[in-house]
């Protein structure tokens, strides 16, 4: 380094070295500058080391903290689920807890909706029963009023008016009251009939919606409206070809009936293809065996398989025959 003080060594100095050393001590300003420069260099070196140590310490702390964090996530926790011991990390356990909360909340809300629906259905059922009883009572009352009106119509009103005007007025008033009661009874019955029709329509709509959900659960492909329409039309044609009446086919609401019709349609289509394949197989010319040359011991069984298929027409026999040609 420039202006650095040269310390004497134990070895002997030559003339030039002694002169340089003496000159350095004889120049106080140069000596002072050299000392200040040396102090500055030492301080800079110390500060640089301190900064590097602080940086390394901070980095070490961050790395240690990060390692501790990840180490905490990777730390296994043993829990028991459905009677089985499961090892999960803390992160996995936290995710499982969150998923469990979401599932629990979904289950709770689903149960609440189911309970509310059940309570509403019970209330609707009670109201329907009460209306049915009321309608039955109205019909009985209407029959009684109608019978009384028929009896009053047998009265000789002119004779009654001439001989007993007071009784005439009494019977006329009673007749009018009974007619008004009968008309009101009929109106109430009509009103109850309209309510019953609306409830029946709502119930049918609910049943159809439920059956549609059940059907889509069994046939996910039917979520595609085009595929659902194509297959449903095919099932309808198949049922009509089997002799079912149009009204009966159009009134099918149970998803199990749709599944059964679809299964029968697919089975008949498969059997038709199998029978066609069996006919093609039986039309294949048989192999001519020369005299004295028999089939290999055991043979491949094609002839026997063809005979079984020709007799039974079963899909299993057709598959067995096809396997022997592969």
C-alpha cells in the first residue's frame, strides 16, 4: 500500500534501506498521512468484515427459519381415521381439516335442506288429508241439501199459498236458503278440486325432477342433451315395436323403467348382431379332411363351437367361437 510505514527488521539494512527509513521518519506530514491511511484501511477492513458477518448471520437465520418452517410442515402427525392409523404432515393435516370443515358444512346444509323438505312434505300431506276430509264432508252435505230440495219441489206451491200463506212464505224462504247453500257447497268443492289439481301437478313435477336426477346418476352420458334425446327416442321406438301402447310409453316416469327398456333394447341389438355373426360363420365352407389325415389331437374345437352356437344362439358361444379364429 502507498505511504505505508516500513518497520525495521532484525536483518541488517543496506544504505538505501536505511536512508529511506530515516527519510520517512524525518517527514512528519508523510508519516502522519501514512498512519491515517493505515488506520482508515484497518477500520475499513473491520467494517467490511462486520458487514459480511452480519449478512451471513442474517442469511443463516433466514435459512434456519425457513428450514424450521418446512421441517414443521414435513413433521409427521399420527391420527386415527375410521379405526386406521394414518401419518400426515402438518400441511396435509391442515388441508384435511379444511376439507373436513367444508365437507361437514356441506353435509350439515344438505341435512338441513332434507329436513326442511321432509317437514314441508309432511305439512303438505296433512293439509291434503284435511282438504280431502273437508271435500268428503262437502259431498255428504251437498247430497243432503239436494235431497231436501227435491222434497220441496214436490210441494204444490199454489195450493199452499191459497190455504196457508205463512207456511208458503216459510217454505219459499227455506228453499232459497237451501239453494244458496247448495251453490256455495258446489263452489267450495270446485275450489278444492283446483287446489288438488295444482298439488298433483306440483307433485308430478317434483317426481319427474327426482327421477331425472336418478337417471342422470345412472347414465352420466345423458347429460349430453343430444345423446339423451337420441337414445330416449330409440327406446321409445323399441317399446312401441314390442307392442306397448303409445299412452303407456309416453306416461313412463320411473327412471328404473327407462333403464330396463334401455337394457332390453341393447340386449336385443347385441343378440341380433350375434345371430347375424353366427349365420356368417355357419356359411363358411368346412375344411375337407383327406382320408387317413385326421385333425391334430384335441383340435382347435372350431367345429364344435360352431355347432354350439348354431343350436343356442347365445352371445357367450359366439364369443367363444370368435376367440378360436383369433
